[in-house]
């Protein structure tokens, strides 16, 4: 049997296992938005840990992260920096959000803000549009990654568009069938697979190419010391400024805890204790990014001049003539990285579009079963749109994603104001959110206006806070008794 056939069959076996887990896991969920979106608020520690951890292990983790280490050196550690502290706000604010979700029936992020600021249409609509603008290109990138994996697996025999359709056909089936429980249990399986492969490759490749991790870094220190000097290099090979590096970490931290597909998992936790345990242990997932970065560092001296940095890992694997089964497991891991992010994005995006945009604008609530059915159909539509953009469009998706990240970060000041400042008003919240998003968008379009290369999202957040405070102080305060549940101390 030819080697590529063994690799392909290994990858297909992974897909079938994922599909089976995804379908079976959703059998006990209720046919309601609370069951489909929040898992009937009954996710335990293990599933919650992996659903959050595996969501960051996207196609970028297995392809982009080694590429950053290969082309930018120490700059790649920014990924570990923001991921380590990104969920820290949840330890303090998450329990209150979870309890309010149970009390008022929230299952999406915007429902929380809509109720706090008495804005049943404006705030949900704005947040839904921003969220969709961020999530769709993010999903497209995952689909492109899946298509690339199948093209590599079959040595070019399968076009990328066919591979993307095969992988995300599986994702659509278990997401629409099982909702968040399908996402959670498949992510647990995928997360365990990815962690094993990351450590295996991250330790083996430096040893194979350099004799170990220590000798690898010693060689880099003598041949390419600039790759080991913080904060590293930018995309053009020039030193990355501390302003750009620090602001990239800051805006990533601001946005990390308020990404819709993350935030919504707060409502799914079985208890406050489960949520807080997950937040405490979550930074351990960042440890598993370290061996992935080692792979990129291993390629700097051994494989100089690779034009597309993101291909450094498959370039090394194909050159080393590894056993077909080992290559197949790598491809399954890369596919798991793509799908474990893509399923969470698809599930959250469809839920947001229905719960926060379509339902408020329509003005009439459906029955729980009917609403769940509409979310399922929306997931199919969103998947089809993302697939079209992945295979039939030349749009600058990475640029769009970077702009969206700056806009997503504008949700964070709103979250803090909602929970710690009783004087924050609806007009202030809307004005600050819109102003911050517009500033972030403008500076992404005209980056030369951003002083010291600081990320546009940081400027947007500053403007957001100023506008929110000024407008809130100039408008009538909200009803203190009504918003008291948001501000009270929750005993755990």
C-alpha cells in the first residue's frame, strides 16, 4: 500500500471517530436554546477545560505558530503571553455572569449586555454584527487549513476545496445535531490528540535536527542571535518595537475573554466552582504551545529560506521521510486543530445571529424548539458562506480578522462598566462601543496614524472608555434597584 494511502486512511479514521463522538454526545441535551447553546448549563470541568483550550489550538497553532517562530523568533512568545492571562477576568467576573445567566436565562453574550443596559435591540444588533464580522473570517481560515491538510495528505491528489468540504461536512453534522455538547466532547478528544502530537513533534524534531533543545538554542545563539532577542522581529524581518509587541498582547488580552465563542461557555458551566477551577487550570494549556514553537525554532538553521513560513512544519515532516502512520497522525492533529476551533466558532456564530440579531429585530419570539431549529439552519448557512469565501474568494481574510479583533476588544470596557460602575447608562454604552469600533477600524485602514505602531484596538478602547464615561455622566442614571444584581458581590 502506498504511503499516501496510509496517511489518508489514518486521517479518515480520525474524522469518523470525531463524527461518532459528536453525534453520540448530544443525545441527552434538551431541544431548546438552553440545551443547544449552553448544554443545559451542565458542562463539567474536563469538558469545559478542553472546549476552551482546544478552541485556541486552531489551524494557526499547528501551522502559523511554528511559522512565527521560524520567521519572527522571540516574537512568537507573544501568543503564550496573552493566552496565559487572557481568562483571568473570568475568575472575578465569571461567577457573577454565570449566576445571572441562570437567573435571567441568558445563553449569549449580548443578552447579558442588553438586559443590563435596557437595550433589547441596539446593543445586541451591534454586537451581533461585530461578532459575525470577526467569526466568519476566523472560520474561513480554519477551513483553508483543513483543505491544505488534505492536499498534503494525498500529495496533491485531493484539491483543497474537496478537503475543506469533507472536514467541515463532518463539523456541520455534529454541530447541528448536538450543539455545544457535540463541540465540547469532540474538543476533548481533539485536545488530547493535539497535546500528545504537539509534545511528540516538539521534542522529536529538535532532537532529530540538532541533537536536542539545548543544542538547538545554542546553535541559534551563535548563528542567528537576533531570533532570540525579545520582542523579536516583525513581518518584514525588522525588529518589532516594544510598543507594537506590548499593545498586541494588551489588545489580545482585552479581546480574549470576550470572544463570543469563549464568553458563552460561562453559561454552560455546571457550577461556579467548576468555572473557577477551569480558569485556574487554563494557563496550563499554554504550556502545550511551547513545543509547537520549538518546531519553528528547529527549522531556522536546518531549513533556511522557506518562502512561506507557515509551511515550515509540513516541509520538515515531508523531508525527514517519517513512517506513513506518523505523518498520518500529524495530519489528523492538524485537522483536529482546525476543527476544534471551527466547530466552536460555527456554533457560537449561528447562536449569536439568531438570538442577538434576528430575534430582537423580528420582535416576536419563537417557541424554544422552533428557535433551536432556526439556529441549526443558520449554522448551515454560515458554514456555506465561510466555505464560499474559503474556496471562491480572494478577500484579504487575515486583514479582516485583525480588524475584527480590534473591534471585539471593545466589548471589554463595556463588560467592566456593566459590572463595576452603577452610573453606566445605555446611551454611554452604545456611544462608547460604536466609537471604539470606528476608531479601531479607521486605524486599521490607515495604520500610519497609529503612533509607535500601537495596535488600533488599544486606541479604540481608550476612546471607548472616554466616550462611555462622558455620555453616561450626561444622561440619566439607570434604575439602581434593577441593576443591583449585576453589581452585587456573589458569595462562592
